[in-house]
C-alpha cells in the first residue's frame, strides 16, 4: 500500500463518518505467530498426557488428539509462512 496524497481520508457509511489514519501497514509475515501457536498446541498435548486415564474415563480423549492435530497442522502452516516470507523477500531484493 502506498501512502499518497490522493487517498481518501474519510469514508461515510450510513450516518457515520470514519477517518482513515495515514499510516503504513505492518509488514507481518506470520511466522512468529505460527511458531507460538504450534508451541502452545505442543505444550497442551504434553500437559494432557499425564491425565490420559482420566480423559479416557470421562470420554474426553479427543482433547488430546485435538492438541496433536493442532500441532501437526500448525507445522504445515509454519512451513507455508516460511516459504511465503522467503518468496516475498526474493521479490524485494534487486
């Protein structure tokens, strides 16, 4: 997004007027966010392991498998974000 003088600074929607701030968007690639999410899923899985028997007795073993699935899918998302960051970096370099 370019900051230009010809961009709108106000939008009127219905009876309200919204003012648009003149700031550049953050350049966030999502890698750190995905890493934290993957780590949280793994910690939750490990934290639930000692309670496997209690989870099984109450019919809640799906909690454990949900954490494992979140971890596994997060690894795919992490690889996607890393590849995306690399591709974006290659576009910027001359």
